[in-house]
């Protein structure tokens, strides 16, 4: 019968444990900033991609309107853009308004509202991410479904839509906070009067 030798094994010594903890801490210190940086880069790329697609769609809607002879329904400039009838801006040189850019859906008017901002988003983009103009939606039971938040800024002819990437918004506890202006969170703005689409990144 063979004698079976049992080899005793030892765990980490206190010094070894301390070294491991220190090394893990150093790794965390170097890795977390890189991870945060990558996250910010991804958010920047997301908003820039959406802004580019939005600007292209706005230009295509106007180009179609021009190609169809600047159609007007008797009250407003309109275009049937991929099955959605859009109301377009009417020229108003005194207020710096250029003609032919989406401002509402058929049945609306030329006074831009937050609802119009949502409608424009949903009808000029192909399969757009879910958008809301209600901060309560972002903090509700269906929060995960929403990817973007929109606010109406400015007044009169110079009103514009500000589209924010939800994940870049400031949070208070578990709740998202409605941004005060374009310096908060990754966003882009669309002003129907000028057709300008401008990307904004958060100010540190």
C-alpha cells in the first residue's frame, strides 16, 4: 500500500494581499478614465451621426419641394416626403426665414412647438430612435425605450429644436434632469428658419 503524501497549501500572506489590492487599485485608476473617455467618444460619435442624418433629411425634403415646383396647398408650402406631408417654412426676409424647410406635419401650423420637433424627427428620419419631449417619460417605467430628449428653445421665427442624447444628460439620483440649455449633454439643434443643424458637446 502506497503512502499518500498530502502537500499543504498556503494562501496569500498579508503582504501579498496588500500588493494585490494595490495593483488592482492602480489598474482601476488607469482603466476607469480610459473607459470614461471611450464612453464620451461613443456619445460624441452618436450625436454627430444623428445630426448628419438629420441635416441630410432636411436637405432632401427641400430638394424634393424644389423639384416638384415648390408645392403650396393654398396656405402653406408642403411636400409629401416619403408618405408624410410636411409643412415647410415660408420666406420671411424681415425675420430671416428661408423657404422650404420642415417645420410641422400637415394639420399643424408654422409656429414651432415641442410636438412639432418630435413629429419632424419621426417623419424625416428612417427608423429613428425613440424620442420624447417629456422628462417624465425618461424617468418612467418605459425609460429604457427612449434614447433622445427634445426641448423647444428660442421664440417666434427664431425658435429651434434641441435634440439631446438621453445618456449624456445630467442625473439627480436615479432621475434624469431636463437640460437648461445646449451646454448640458450631447445634443444638436435644428432651426427651421435657417435650416441650420448644429452639434453641441457638453461644457466641462
